[in-house]
């Protein structure tokens, strides 16, 4: 890394009058970094300006505040790390840095001609948005979230926040930068209105600088044709759409990333089975209705201790939802994924607000993990549809 390049970033971050935020994330090809992502921003602590460094290791965040002198030393350490993507924002411009395959820094400087970004030195504030309201993205206008002059429509504020939250859930895994493939293959199974399909493609190409081949899949032919026309209008040659059932869709090559957002009932299981079969590195699924397991719960003998709960229809339904997604996450762990269930959007937006996020780590299932799965199935007298779809996929011949 050249001294001139370091000085450009140092000057931006240490500019007390104009610095807004800097983000270091992802490792260069064949390299490793100490933290998956580090965010730097100015804060006021007891009336004195500090630079807050928030480091994320893939599981949790750690924040520390530093004086300007301490911050310079911290920045020097960060600049010595082989980060693949660095962005620094000031009130006047945005500096973006990506690295070529040979490690050469490529610097883009975008000056702000409109109203400068105001400084916010609040110590506790909302996490920065991946798509800022002050940075118009053509795709947001094309899908109706922004007006032609780059303002978020009043009735699209929730959708805009949902898009940002979804991109954050992808971003904080750090997996996109670890995937040493080209092009990156992504499939959105059950893409529907495709707002998050378009957002993901923009994030991967414009924000992360990746070459991407992405396909949105849904049964509604007229929607797929309309989305394809929008992608062509945007000049996005790598984004395609296919009219097909999830279970019938055959990709040209296994997908590295699979999305399945609000796929109804067993369509979610079909999407997860496809992703597992492809050995996809990253899976994000926001399940919708859960009728398949609900029917099994109704037919099975109710555990005595749960009779007061399950005599109420709405509680039976909610328990079925929770049990379905718990079993899905557990199955993903059994077949070699690190899986977690997260809140996707606030519950006031939709009661179906959970996200299953899974990263393949190829860890073999332990005896304890298999025993837990067997016990949960036996207690409720159910068999998840995902297990049925996976059939002879290990370890299910041993689990069933």
C-alpha cells in the first residue's frame, strides 16, 4: 500500500471538522484480518471529541474511544491489515477503496455537490445505513422506493428500512469477502416483488465490488418478465429472472448464496433443501406460513404439560411456527452449517419477522446434536418436511 494512499485516508479520518465515518471490512484474497469489520466515527465523551472504533469479529462487537493521538496509532494498525474494502465519508466527499487481485489499491473519490452531510457526535446512535437516504441509487427509483429526485417516498420508509436491515444481516457475516470465487452466484428462491433481489444485487456489485450472476425465481411469469425488464433498464446484465417452482428450478451451477424470503409453508423447506444440495456458503431465509407442521401438531397427541397452551388456536399456531423454525435451524446445524434465528424486521411491521441465517462451516454433527433432534421430534410427534426432502443426505439415515 502506497504512503500516498495511507495519507489520503488518514487525512480524511483525522479531519475534525469534516470526518463522518470510516469502515474497514473483508480480507484480501488469500489473506486474513483480525476483525471482520471495523467502523470508526467521531463521538463526544464528557464534552470531548473522541474517535470510536467498533470492531466486529463475526459474533459480537467491541467499542473503544480514543484521543486523536491514540486514534492515529489505531489507524496505522488498521491500514497495515490486508482489508479488501475501505470507505471513508466526510461532509464533503466519499472515498472508496477496493483492491485488485494483485493487491493494488483502487481509489474512488466521489465529491458531494448537494447539501453536505451533517456531523453527528452522539455517543449512542442508530447504526449507519448501508444505503443512505442522501445517496440516491437508481434501482430504488426503478422499484418505486425513491422519487426521481432521490428522496425516499413517504409510504416506502418501512420498505427502505427493511432493505437496509436485510443488507446489514448479509454484511455483518463478512462471508461475501471470504468467498474467493468469480463470479459470485446468487439465487433468490421465491423472489416475489424482488425488492430485496434488486437490493442484494446492488449491494454485491456497487458496494462490495463483486462480479455477480444472480437469478430471481418465482412462479409468477408476469412478475418475472417485469423484473427482467427493470434489470435491463438498469443495465444489470448479471441479474436474471426465471419463472419456475422452487423444487423444479435447476441452476446452471451451484449457488454460493441463497435467499428465500417469505416463501410460504413448505416452499421454505424446498429452498433450504436446494441450498443444502448446492452446499451454498450463505443462506438467508425469512419463513412465512408454517401449515405443514401445524397439521402434524393437530394430529399428534398433545404432551400433557402443554394442554393448557394448545387448547388455544392462536397459541397452537404460534408454537407451530416456533417449532418449525427451530427444527429447520437444527437441521442446518446437522448438515454442516452455523445457523442462527434472528429478528429480521420489528414485529410491528409483520408478525412473520424472523430470519434464519446460516453459514456453511462443514462441522460434522455431534452425538449430542443428533440426540437433541431426535428428542424434539419424538416429544412433539412430528417429522419436518425439510428432513423428508433431504432423504438420504447424511446424517438423516442415522437420525430418522
